[in-house]
C-alpha cells in the first residue's frame, strides 16, 4: 500500500478501506481502485487494456496509453486477472486479483 500511495498525484486522495481488499476464495484477494470521475464511455471500455489507447477528453493529461496495458500484462504474468467496471458519469473501478500463497 505504501508504494501505491507514493505514486498518487498530490491532487488526488486515497482512503483505504476494507471494502477495497476482499478475500474471495482461498489463494485469491481482490484489490480495487475506484474513482468518482466521469467514467469511461461504453464504446472505449473493451479497449482500455490495449496498448496506446487514450481516451481523449477536454481534461486529457497526456501519457503514452501504456499504463493499463502494462498493468494487465504484469498481473497476468503473475497468474492473476484484471478488469474494470465503469458507468459513464459515475466513475470507474479497476480490480485485480493476484495469487496469494496460503501460510499458517
């Protein structure tokens, strides 16, 4: 969590809560990051994890369009899954599930 906090821009805020980290099945935890922004239009949603995809808006912040593609490849390389849920006008939630080793 500390590493995540270090990369959050100073104009954003983070409020960790137990509903963001849920144990679903043995060996699996879901981590979610949610915003209350403008959401992602439905026509762009199937493409958000593709390389070089950028949603053009009046508030575009720049970038290469690689962050979500890299996130997807990293999570999958570790045996996890990643997906997003978004409603235009209501924000977006990104969730990923890394594998977890069971220890006693």
